[in-house]
């Protein structure tokens, strides 16, 4: 698999509060699986608090699409190139 075709992942921090959870994307860009795994390991090494955990979340393909898609009222798609 070439580097361009590799799936991308966000590094997510999960904070446990008394009765709920808060999720935060750690950086504003997605990483390859190898890079994201390294970041998770580094974050876990720095912060070993059991109330803060780190996870990988695969970026959905629709977020990677460079075309703008408009969904019309009748459910049909109108794709315009930008």
C-alpha cells in the first residue's frame, strides 16, 4: 500500500469526568497509522493518569474527499468540482 492510499487517523483524548466523558482531537491533522500510534504512545507516557486515555479514530473517507457534495431535498446528490 502506497503512502497516499494509507488510511489516516486522528489521535483522540478521552477525559473521564464524574458522570460523563469529554473527547478532544489532539491535533488539527490526521496521521498515518504508524505516526498516530507513536503519538498515542508518547501521550500515554507523558500522562499516565487513568482518567485520561488516548485512542485512534480512523478518518472517514468523506472527510478526505476534495469535491464538494450537495444533497438536494429529494435525496439526489449534486457533485460540483471545486
